[in-house]
C-alpha cells in the first residue's frame, strides 16, 4: 500500500486518506483470516461527527490503525520522530498528523495546541493516546499532560475510548492470539471542567471500562 499510493502524494490529501482507510480495512481482513482476530466496535453513537477530540486507551499497534476506518480524516497525535520514517512519514506529513516533540517542553506543547486547533477548524477528529505509549494489560501508567492541555485550551468535549486489544495483540509481540478485539466509545466528557476534575474523570472512565472489557475477554477466550 505504501508503494501503491506513492503517485498520489503530489495530489490532494483525500487520496492518501482513502489509502489509509483501505490499508486499515485490509489489515482487519488479514487479521481475521490469518490470526482468527475479529473486531467489535461498541458505542458508535458516541463517535463525534465533525470536529472532536478522542482520547483512547493504547495497548497494541491496532489502535494506530483502526481509527482510519472509524472516523473520517483523523488527526493522530504522534511523536515527531515518526515523520522521519521514509514513505510512512511522508504520508503523515501529507495528511497533517499532529507531530509532537516529546523533548520540546513548553514550545512543543504550544505547537501541538496550534496544530490541534487547525485540525478542529477543518472539522477533523483529533485522536490522542493519553498514556503516550502502549501499555501492558493491567498496567497502571500515568496519563500525560498533553490531553489536559488540549481539553482546556480547545474548550471541546472529549470522547474516551476503552478497549481490550492487549489481550490478543500484546505490546512488543509479533504473534497474535485469536479472539475478539473490542473498541468501545464512551459518552463524551463535557467541556468546562477544571484540569484535576477532568483528568480524574477521564482516567476513571477509560480504566474502569477497560478493566471490564479485559475481564470479559478473558472469560470468553481464556477460561
């Protein structure tokens, strides 16, 4: 797919967006056929239409793909180093992903806010992983301040996302286990909460529902 869409790079970015969607759906088909992994999306009614901010749990590589099949033209918040990967980084630049210099401190935060505001102005959904990295199932990583900054500065609701993907596609492992990957969009957290209240609610919503989905997956596939 990377090679096939290279001729589209000089054209409008809608062609690359289409390629991302085809790539994601193709991976989902291969996961089902080769690995015995199916995907279940819950809470579709909570997916924002138009501009929005989505904060997702991150347990596997799957989350970096699946949003391309669920929302139109997502603006993914990613580490700036990914832009330097040949071909892949070119596509990220073309589709105006939100690249963050994790060592840039205040300047990096200011740049992230500016990019995010531009994405919202273009009616895009911003997708951020609050932990900043993939977490192992049952781990307890802190949530990074970037999501709080986006929430307060952009003054927009945040849609939390819980999941159980780490059960079947563990971080840093190539082999997948058969089962059902569940991605669940939760009701949005309204704008206007203070920073501490927002972070507490976001973490509680995501972590409690993720624990439920993990327990459900274990009972269904591993008991």
